């Protein structure tokens, strides 16, 4: 295949791991909406990957987040790439090695994402802790000036608490000796701290899928992928361009809900695992 054009084939004769991954992702997606409509249970909040220092974090989320998707288009494009590249890799590596690779890339993507997120989240937590350790109008003003609160009318009961907090903070500004306003501010910041830690929630198989893309580019670097089924591009350049785009987007689009560094993390862990296998002459 190394010198041939690569076009997706049919859906027949799918290897078992890819087939079961496709089925599981569809079941999780449909089940999320069914359970939400019938019971009101938010499976995305439970099975998506929470920030490890938040109270909503559970270790199993490092696996379950890969089967959760935020929209039909999110699911479709990830499953299309899984089918497109995964079936080739599973046929080359075998069922067990392919599944190991897929899971390592997915879990590695989550680790990289939250390693990067820590540098954004930790300073905010430190600023809140500085106020909570020594409450004062000065430390509260410093935190308010440095942080944009992540609450809105859709945030639930904490929105009402935030509005009350703003009133109390204004009273404290006018009278720094207002102990009741200071205590009310302490109570809200304590509540907001926990809320803020539980805000991040990563879903999707994108990290694992980007690992598959990297593997295809390493195993078949000169295979030509038909971009939009029209334009041929060698797999190695396709991988390099995609990786560069994700790296740029990760730094330039920090307010996006897209976990760009998770995508890169999947590629990095995939690269390291393939290099390890090659050194061990496993394939």
C-alpha cells in the first residue's frame, strides 16, 4: 500500500475490535439521549472525563470518556476515521495489539490534555485559596480583577449565588470592615472553587483517533489519502499538517471547547508506543 492511493473501502468484513468500537460508540451516544429524556440523568457528566482534582472525577472516566460524544457530527467524524484507518491497522497488528494501541492513545490524550489544563487551572485555584486563607477586601479584589467567572444564567443555582456575591462584594468595597459581606464572599468563593474544578469535561474518541492517524502515517507514509475524495496527499504529509494545525490551534484558540492538546496527546503516545514496539521487534 505504501505507494498506492488510499481510498476508503466498504463496510463489509470489518475486523472485530473496530466493529465493536463502532457499535459501542453508537450505543453510548443513543443511550445518553435516551437516559436523559427518560430519567433526567446526565450520563455525559458522569462518564465524561472530569478534572482529576474535582469531586466529580472518577478513575473509570479515563476510559468511558472515549465513548461519549457531544453531537452527531462529533460522533460521525470520529467513527468515520476509526473505520477508515482502524480496520487497516487492526488487520496489520491483530486484534489485541490494535486494542492496546487504541486505549493507550485515548488515555494518553486525556493525560496530556489535563497536564496542559493544569497550567491554566492551578493559578486560578491558588488565587482563590489565597483569599480563603486570608480573607480581605484586597485579596478578593485581586482575584476578581484577574479572573472571569465561568457562570451564566444556564449554570443553575450558582448563578443566583453569583448575583448575590456581586452585591456583597460591592458592599465590601464600600466598607472593608463589613464582616457579614466578607463572610458571604468567603462562602461563595468556597462554593465557586468546587464548581470551577468540576467544570472541565472531556468527551470523544478524538485522541484515540488521532493516534490511529499517526500510526497510519508511520506504517504507510507514502500511501496517498484522497482528501475530500478528490485531492491526493501522502499520509506522512497529512499527519504532519494535521499535527501542526492542532498545535497552532491549541495555543491560538484557548477559549475553544475543542481539546486540541488531547488530539496531540493521542499522537504523541501513539508515536512512543510504535517506537517501543519497533525497538522490541514486536512487529
